[in-house]
């Protein structure tokens, strides 16, 4: 009569999982919760983004010398001066990779983003597109593309940011 196996048959309800299996699942769940707490600790906060954006806006304002429709814009020369204070080699583990973004590439990226900016519908219909320099919003796209040109992808986060800003539907990936 007592010959039922440990796994099988004998009616006792429950999940059907063995105690070792349940313990393993609980252990995995505990590890995941611990990692989630760690990720929350290191995750950027909204204030971090706003502080960084404010710093870049200050740099933009200090370097932008062009004007159109009452807006400060960044010329090509302004951009080269701005990038001169942000050495890409500090971001890269591989300094030679960071040198791949040459001035010629930066100028080509500037021209590409300026053309993209000019082709977009203006924010205010009574004025035309900005063609004399980059807006602060377009500077973000230029900086991301320069980082990509330097070979820094950060697990494709930069690629995704370029796609989100420029929109894949415009074919602007470049």
C-alpha cells in the first residue's frame, strides 16, 4: 500500500513541485529583488537629467554666436570650439577609438543635422526653419552622432537615442 512515488499519485494538492525546486525558485526571486534594489540605487533620477541638461545649456549659451529669429544658434565654428572642451578620449576605454571622430567628421555631422533641422517643420509657423546654426535641441543629436563616430555605443543606447531623436522614418541614421 505505501508504494506511491514521491512525485506521483497520491492526491495531496499543492503545486506538484518538489521542495528543492521551490527553494530554488525562491532563491532566484530573492536574487532578482536584490538586483532590482541595486538597479534602483544606480538608476538616474529626473533631477540628474535636468542638472546635466542645464550644464549643457550653459555651455551652448556660452559658445553660440549665431542668431536667427531672435534665437541663439550654434555655428560650425562654435561647435568645434565647444567640442574642444569635451575630449572624447575621457569617455573611451580605448583612446585611439575616440580619436576616430575627426574635425572633418564633426563638420559633416553638423551639416547633416543642420539640413535635417531645416527640413523639419518650424515650431512657430510665422517664421521659417533655422538654417543659420543649430538649436539647442539639435545639438543633442549632433553630440550623440559624434559619440557614435568615435566608436562609443554604450551597448547601443546611443544608437537608440539617435533613432529616437531623428526618427527612423526620416532615414536620418547616417
